[in-house]
C-alpha cells in the first residue's frame, strides 16, 4: 500500500543492507511489471538464483515491524501450501524498508477472468483457520463501515497508522457531493446495528483483487504476491474484494453470484454487508483523495448495485 521505489531512485544503502542480510552480493537488474505499487525490482544474488527486491520509503516508526509481521505470515502460510513466494530477507535503512523474495517464473495477470477468480476462490480456502497475527482486517472493516471510532487520533492497537489515516479520510467522504453523501448514508444505515465481529479465525491477504498481485502461467495461477498487508480476519474479506472487481465486466456476473453465495455461507448477511460497505467506501476514498473526479460516478453506481444485489439475497 506504500508507494514503491523506482530502480533509479533506490539508494545504494538498500542493496548493501540486503547483501548483509542474505550474505551475498545483490545486484540490481531491472524493474518488474505488475504489482500495485510498481516498486518490485529483479536483482541478482551472487552465486544464487535471481530474486525480487521491493523497497518502500520508511513511513513511520513501526514500518519495519509491520514488514516482519508479513514475513511471519508468509512463513506460516507457505508451510500450509499457500502459493506465495518465500521471503529471503527483510530489513531497513534510515530511509527505506525492504524485503527480498524468490522470483517466480510467471507473469502478472492482465485481468481477473472467471477462470482466475475461480482459482483464487480455491486458494482463499487455504486461508481458513490460519490466523497467525493479531492484525485484524475484520474489525477494521467494521470500524470503516459503521463509522465508529472514525475520528480517533492515532492508531488502534491492531491498526496501522495508514489504516487509521484511511478511516479518518473515509469519515470525510460525505462532504464530496450529494451523490456520494447519499451512498455513504445508505451504507451506514445498512451497517448501523451490526455488532463488532467476535473472532478473526482466518488469514487475510487483503489485496487479491489487484490483477498484478496474481501471477499466472498458461492460464494457471501459480502465485499470489504483494502480501505485505496480510493479517487475520475472515477469508470472506478477500472474496468480497473479488465481488467488487467483478462489477467491471459483465462477463463476470456469473462468478459474482458464486462469490456472493460463498461469502454469505461463511459469515451471514449482516457481516457480508459490513465487508461490502467497507470495500465500497475504500473504492470511493481512492479517487476522491487523488482527485480523479471522473472515476467517482462509476464507483457510486457500483456501490448501489452491490447493495441492491446483497438486499436481493437477504
């Protein structure tokens, strides 16, 4: 979720630090395609296979700890057959946090097709009961959807500074336009009486709907990457991000129905409404924050469609 570093901007100290951690020279080769931030770089490890280095500017004092948390999630999930590349090292300089992973011989998906989404649904099932870190995406989604604690200054105990900032940004969305205000009010009303979730049993990737985070070869999903925001919650979170993606293409209407069914089977209607509302609010916040005003009406339309479909399934 942090802005990636381009190769020409990568300080030499990052390569030196990575070399010290992995015990061999690290040489920058090229920038890699895909990924939400565009900051992944192919590097050569002396005497070993090529790898992927991702470095982002140090954003806050706990940034390295968050990256170490993601490394622990990776190690835990790989031990259970989850298809994400091994992390070879993690570190930080005075200006950047970085991590080094295995290079997978596959390309980022140009888009999420019905076949890719169906494969991702199977991969998401591997996340069942695998919560290993107290970084709870489910409780965070509830706070976003209901607006409770949205004006709290400083992060919640299980919330990153970025999440705290996002919640506060979402709380200001209603001031953008009457259309956005009406959608936000509708979302809030749907979620107003939903109690906070009581448990977080599953591992959550939190960004599976970004095609560049899904690596494919000959139509088969071989890896999911950009797992830096992974934590705990309900795997229905990742299914709901896929639901919202499917509104972009009428050819995905059929698989969306299967996604809705699985979400409702896992967590019930009220919690599904919370996850959907949280997704819609985040999808609104991004173009509004970046002043991409032409994108907002489309998000508003998809938000109402999502609620209409969910109401029809009640």
